[in-house]
């Protein structure tokens, strides 16, 4: 009977130890390290909202307006957030919203975005350079255009939306 109790205590203590070590590993990886990286990060703060508006000429002589809005959250060099394309013309309009992940490194934004609407799938990438003392970014986005069902590259200049924070 004593051997049985010893084996059971060994199993229970092993399971508890594994759980505690798993929790501590997860806590270090997901809480302590991001906090520490943010504490020692000395790079630019690129969080916030960025916007661009483009008039697009159409074959019939009219034009359409497309508004691009990028909202970024930053943890050290890692970025996440959302990207919205708001297209409007006389005959159609739509809004496409994307989830964004990427990084900001050495003055460049490298972002990957995927449609947040699983029924209207699109994805893309964005490579942008910080300009105007951090008040703008310029570069290219390449994405799957759901209207034309093809890959599209757009030159884009986004400007930071002024916030009222101090």
C-alpha cells in the first residue's frame, strides 16, 4: 500500500509541477518579456491612426474616392491593429476591413493584413517608410482586390491623424 501512495504522490506532484512551470513560462513569454521590451524600447512611437484619400479616375470620365485608414497599436517594434479601405463611386461603394500585424524596424513598416470578414476574403502586404519626421509614411500596398479578383499594387502616402493626447 505504501508503494501505491508513493507512486500516486509522485504522479500528482509531477502534474502540478508541470502545470506551474507551464503557467510560469506562459506568464514570462506573454507578460514579463513584452513589458520589459516596452520598457527598454528606444525607437519611435508609431501607434495611432494614419489616413490617405485618393481620387481614382474611371473610364467613363468620373472619379471615385477611396479612403485608407490604418490604426496601429505598438509593443516595442511589434505592431497590430486594423486597416480599412472605404471605396465610393456613383454606382457602388463598399468598406473592407482588415486585421493587421507586423513590425516597425529602422524606419520601415512591414505589415501583413487579412480580411476581418471571413465571407469576403482578401489579404495583402504593406511596405512603408516613415517620412516627414514621423508624421507620414509612404510606400506600397499589394493586396488581392476582391472586385477584380487579382493582385493590385498601389502607391500610397499615409499621414498621421493628429490626436489630442499630451
